[in-house]
């Protein structure tokens, strides 16, 4: 383990990882996720930055982010807020413009995605030279914790239908914990037209179309501790519409 960390700090010093954190009403979760990111990146020795893209949260998330920037430094915490909620896809586009890393990590800010898996993502990417590495809840020892039966059935059902219709070559299309080569993410974002939760699914489908390689790492997804889930009836309807659009156009 010591030798791997040594390589991370010396032989691989040119690699930098930009973590994009889109936020909306995450004032309770943001300090914890930032602390965990700083902890695990510090232990692994990889160079990193965290880009917080807040969409006008009324709960004061941006003010919390400003305090975190003072604690960790402006070189580690970059604030790139927007005036209002504009969608996940556009948040990534906005964040990429300010990312100085050659790799970009996207993840949820609500503690559903644990930063402890990032080192595994990086190792997987380096082992296979993958263009992107995706966290999967549906392979190996991956799983979901804290969801009720209804939510699990919706997630499993959505993933099954997308597998049948789109045959994407990845086991978890609707997950949002991934590592990308920056130039690959930029290209995929240009190609994608979906918004909301369908955006993540389209990214994998477009990656397959463009011939990019995809690696997977089993992860444990844990339902948010603080705040309310943003998945509702409108999101489910939008997902189904987006799925049919992708099926017809890919």
C-alpha cells in the first residue's frame, strides 16, 4: 500500500482529479462530503480539487460552501454558483469549464456516494486505461441501502428496461458516481440532449456509440441522511420519456 501511495505522489503527479459537486439544498451534507473527500484524497496522495456548483439553494448551501473554502483553501474548493436550478446536465457543463484536472469525477453531494470508492475508481482506470469508470450497484458486492421496497423496485425496473431496450454494455445506467477522462466527458456532454436523471443514462449510451471504453467498480449506495430525495413522479415520467427517445434515436 505504501508503494502505491508513493507512486500516486511521484510517478503519477501529473494527474489531477476534479470533483464536480452539483448542489441544491445540501447545507447539512456538504461539510461532511467535503471532509470525506479531503480525507480520502489526502490518504491516497492524488492531486484534487472540488468544484461546488450550487443552483441558488434557498437553504444557505452556498454560504456553507464559502466557509468550507476558507477552511480548505481556494485551490481545493472552487465555488461556481448559478442563480437558479438549471438541471444536472448543464451543471456538469458549467463545472467542466472550470475544471483544471485531466480527470473529472461526478458524484452526488448528499452522501449517497462514499468517497472511499474513488481510489478504486482510479486504480480501475489505470489498470485498463478506461475512458470512464462507473460505479455499479448491480454487480459484485455492490448494493443499495436505506431504500424502501418501492424505491428499489423502481430502480431495478428502470435499469432492467434500459438494459433490454438499449443494450449499453454497462450494468448500472442510472447511477451518477463516475470518473471520466476530461476530454471524454467534454465530448459526451456535447452529444447528450437529455436533462435530469435521464442524462446519466444517455452518457453511457453515447459512450458506447462513440466507442469509449467503460470500466465498472461495485459500490454501496446509501440513501441520504439529511434532506429530502429529489426523485418524484415528474422525474419518473421524464425518465420514461427520455428512455423512449433514446430507444428511437440510438
